[in-house]
C-alpha cells in the first residue's frame, strides 16, 4: 500500500519550518520513489534570494500559492528544479529539493541519469528533477492528491545538519550566509556536505 500523502496543511507554514520537516519524506512520480535528504528554504517576504523578491511574474506565479503545489522552473536552460510551495496563499515561498536517496525505480533513475550510479545520481536539484522525469508543466501540480507527482509520509530525519544555500551570489550578504540549507546528518546522498555543520 502506498504511504499516506502529506496533507495540504503540512505546507501552510514558514518555508524553513516545512524544509526541516520535509527531510526524510518521500517524493513519488510513476514508479520512481525518492527519500528527501537535502533541501533549501526560500522565505517570504524579505529573502533576496527568493524568486518572488521582485513580485509576481509568469514564471514564479505557482510559487505564490496555494501551498502544497509544485513549482518547477528551468535553470540555465538545462535543469528542471523541483520546489514545494509553502506559506499562506499569496506569500511567495517554497522549499527547493536539492538531493534525494532512491527508494524505488532505480533502473529508471539510472537510465534517466545516463547510467550513473551511487550518490552522484541524485545529489543536486537538477538531478532530482531529471530522475523524476519532471518539466515545467508540473508547476502548479497538487502534491497531496493521488496520481502524478506525490509527496508521501516517510521516516523523518532524527539528526539534521545546516549551512548556507548554494548559487545565490545575487542575494544580499545576510541572505547568502543564512543557514537555510538543511540535510540529513550522515547521509551520503547530500551535495557539498563539507560546508554543512551540525544543527543546534
């Protein structure tokens, strides 16, 4: 039997709270199942790294809500980046899924990832999107309904490590340095783990 879907209410909180609680939860699409091992929070209203910092656009519209939906954007014309929308409707915030561990569909994952194996399969947000077979048409897809892209209840992380987010050199210094990247301690399925430290 498939695991319980995380309810819409799960996402109706600050992105950093949701990010912490997403570690260990599961993403399913078709026969591919992944355990979330690393995330980044993009908060509202004062996060200068947030895609919504300049207001509503066609690209970021799904990120403005309602919560509990996907926001998928194309990065550098190559990478499909999966974000889970948080906060209240009308507050542009989300959690980026940075890395995962495979649960099911390993053969499909390896094929989509060019035959690679081990943590290099899924340590990076573009790799996660590729493994799940996503594109921007999944933006706005509800994550709490059966069928399509689902987020299911998993085993929550018992120990978390934290650090600054990656690839946000355009943001203000305080937001570049904010420790809003979180990962499961001890997991090999984490990107740039040497830059993370034990959470207080």
